[in-house]
C-alpha cells in the first residue's frame, strides 16, 4: 500500500496575511507540517502551493518534499475547495507518471501540533482494517450540537437536534466529535468515486484538545505558540 502525504498551502489568507509563513516559536507555521510529514512513515510527501516563498523554503531546507508544479491561480482562491486541489494533483500524477497512490494523506499546514506519531497511527489504522478513510477528530466537550439552538422562522429559539431526554447534563448527552483538520487519510479510489475526504466507512482518530489547535486567528496562533514553547521546554 503506497501512502502519499499532500501538503496544501495557498498563498492568500484573509484572517492572517501570509499565514503559512508566520513565525511560530522560531519556525514558519508550515515547517511544522513539513518536519512531521518527513519524519513519518509516508512513502512520499508532495507540496501543492501557489506561493514562491514556500516553494523556495521547501527546495532549500526540505529537499525530500516533492514539488511537481506551481498550483494554478484558479485553484488558489479563497473559495477554492480542498477536494478540487486534491483532484487536480491526482489528475497530474495520472497524466505524468501513469501511477496513482493507494492512499492520500491530506495534511493542512494550519495544524502545527500534529506529530509524525499521529500520522503513523492513522497509517496503521487504514492498513490494518477495511476502512475507506481515517479522519482525525477532537471531542467537542461542552460545545455539543445537542445543546445548540437555531432561530426558527417565527424568531424563537429552537433545538437543532431533537432529544428524547430533556436533560442538558453533558454526562448524559451522546459524546460528539468534530474533525480537527489535522489529518484526512483516504483510499484514492474512494476519493475519486465520491469526491470527498470521507469514505463510506471512516475511522476516527481522536486527538487531544491541545494537539487539535487549528490556526485561523491570531488568538489561535498565540495559543499554539504557548503549547509549542511548553513542548520545547519539556524536550530539553
């Protein structure tokens, strides 16, 4: 089974300008994904980006990362879907090497606290079972969809999900999870068939809340920076 890691890194970012290249505890944000992907048991690591600075960084300091092309502008917009970027890469590989990987591992740079061990655990899960995909998730804890409300057409609060029990005690509610964006691993035939990172049989890989920080805002970056500083101190 050939498993290829893909790091998507678009240049533009509305929330944090040039987000993938911001400094985080002495490294560029994207470098955390570069380093852990290279350390993992992935067969290859491919970068798809429209950013010349990221391309140069990879070519100089992370030469094992494959950069098959500079991503076209039409696939580098703020509303570009990740699945379209993945399909573009697979089409390129099919046309230029006549060979597709068995499994694609999607590694977004905005998850700097994901480790090579997390990637390897997901590799083992998809190798050892009959799942179509493995997706990293985090426990939502108190932010449960069973507690959430919507505003109905009459302007009143209404439940999003109906519960037989009237209890809102967290311990009595079903445990719920959310994909944390760190790892999407899917068999390529299923990705091409359903055009989705979730197969019909998706295994969860639960990650600790601390490792699930996803960089969308400056506050996220500050939190991640504190955690990375703590990790580096523990390693000394």
